């Protein structure tokens, strides 16, 4: 994992941990939001809003990622483009 992705992963974990009171050790690259954390559509919407605040960009569509590693990749790509 490159440096940007590592920083992004750390910030995402911190955001999820703070907003949803989930211990960081549960947030691994293979963590599946719906199955492992019990997230529903509203949780994913709230997560997208929290990440927009954290990273200061907007998601142009619904957040449709299943695993933590997919979210890290998506945010890293958006940051590279901005």
C-alpha cells in the first residue's frame, strides 16, 4: 500500500471509529460494511457525509463499496484527481 493509501486508511478508520463508536481493530481491509459491521443504507449515507467532511470533497453518487479496502481505493483515487 502506498503512502497516500496508508494515510487515507488511517483517516477513514478514525472517522468510522469516532462516528460509529466502532473499535479500530475491527476495521481491517477485508471488513465488509454490511456483513461485519451491520451497516445499512442509512449508515452508508452517514459514512459518506462524514467522509466528505473529513476529506473535503463530495461523492457524486451513492457510496457503493462493500469492503474497507474498496473505500480506501475510492477515496485515494478521488484525492489524486483533486
